[in-house]
């Protein structure tokens, strides 16, 4: 068995994963980035050790730990180079830190790559050789699989689809750029844009649902308000779908993948997003490419990152053994 860790800007999810991709002993807790690097590291370590302890009590042998972390990752050293969702994290040697606290080899990759590996291993991409995965969460992550394997690019940092520009001179992104896909298609961007609209004087039932406290607004609340017919909420969700479609069309034109997989918390609104997104894709992508590319919602839910991180650890350990 391998331990998989899905380290996101909002939650830390950990589980033990067997060779069939089944997850055991899931644990989840808030990341609480605001508490600082050391506190987050401590929370990760204690959760991993708890899952290891539970697994070993049942006689399972743990062989390694995989961590899918938000941000730009140097996969050769397991270093978090930077992450818009972890402002204090710069050149954090996560692999080294973890291996000093956990008695197993640790492998670190981008969280979207872990998500993609999970969907490729046991999810909707199981029989696909080329696919792009997009995660709509706190940010917008991306991962590319070509020839059945993760494509990391020259420096191991490929797949940052959330930072494609989709709106020149648009909203400023956490990365410092303007008009990134992440600024228009992430769960946090839905909240940000509806707050800006409210502050400009627009009315919405969302404010009734949070008793007037804007800090309580979530993308789920906005989605539910849109389902109830709230004009502003519908406008925000429809705009999100359009920008997602622009991003997907760009990816289809560039990579000609068999499959685009969309996951993350905001994908729970897929029934509303999909018709508008697919229309935008067909409006902008080459017709022949758009017709052959499937666009599907991820199938593994919250387990995708855990499964994929464990799978990356398993694959990486085999690669190390082969190299030796």
C-alpha cells in the first residue's frame, strides 16, 4: 500500500491506497494556510502518521508516500517552488521535510498531476492515451497526459492551464498576471466576482442566504442561487462556463487530446456549466478537433487526488528501482 496526500489550499486529504486504487482510512482536515508553514507541515505529518498507524495495525505494509501539492513543483527535488494558494511557500523542500519526519520514501508532484494520474489509473481516463485534466477548486489546476504518461515539460512544471490568459486586461490573478483562467473559472473567482458585483450595488438572494455576511459566501451558495433563478448568480455561473469553454478550446486546438476531464469542487455545478461550456468550445475550437475530443466530468470525486498521489509514489518507486 501507498499513502496518498491531496494537499490543497482549502483541505488536506489523506488515505491509504491499494494496488487496485481503492482508498482506505481516509482522513481530511482544513489546511488553514493562514496559520503559517510550520503549522500546515505539522498538520500534514500528523495526518499521514495517523493513516499509517491505522493501516499497519491491520497488517498492511506501507511502501511510500505520494503528495500532490498545489503550486509549481520541482519534481526532481520534491520542492514547492511557489504557490498562489500558499503565499508563504517559496522554495519549500517538502520531500526533504517529510522524509525527516516519516519513515518512508516521499514523492511530491503537483496536485493537478495527481488528480490526472488518479483519473487515468482508475477513473474516466482509464483507456485513454492523451488527455488534459482541469481542476476547478480554490484555483484552476491542470495536467497533461500524452502517450499514457504524465507530461511534465522541460522543467517539470507543465500544465499550468489556470494561468492561460483568457481575458486581456482582466482581473488580477494571485500569480500577478491579469485575466488568467483561474480568475474566471475557479470556485474562489465565483465568490470574488459576486462580491465585487454586490459591492457595486447589484442585488442577489445570496445575501439573504448568508444573512448579509459576505464572508460566508461560497461557490456552492452561488450555484444554488443560480438554480433558484437569481439573475446575478446565473450571470456569474454562465460567465464562468464561457471562460472555461475558452480555455478548453485553446487546449483542444493546441494538443488535440482524446479527452478533457473537469473536476474539483466547482465541477459539482457541471449540469449548469456543461451546456454553455461545450457551446463555447464548439464556437472557438477547430470543428474536427472539437468533434473528436470528449469532455467529461471527473469520476473519482474527492478521492482523485489521494489515489493519484499514491499512484505517482508507486510509479516513482518503480522508476527508481529500475534506474538502480
